[in-house]
């Protein structure tokens, strides 16, 4: 999916592994690894990283639902 216009793509320009910090589990820091692809969009003509809707830039414990 294009990071600029959101158009879906089947092929990619290149790719890179990226780590994202998750919430800690006790004293252990948890990291998620994802392969982030760059796509050359035919619709808007740009080369951008694909959108990862599950990844948020800022995440705090207050974002979690209360039990």
C-alpha cells in the first residue's frame, strides 16, 4: 500500500527490516520486526514506504483498554 495515496500494489521497489518497540513484559523489552517495503506508485508517481496500519509512532499504556 502506497504511503502517500494509499493505493494497493503487488510489487515493491525494495525492502528493509525495521524494529518497532512494543510494550515491555516485566523487565524485558519487547521488539517487533517487520519487513517494510518501498513501493513505486503508478497512481501518484512517488516512491514511499508502505503504510503499516498496526504501527503507531507514539504509544503509551494509557492507550490500552482498562480491565
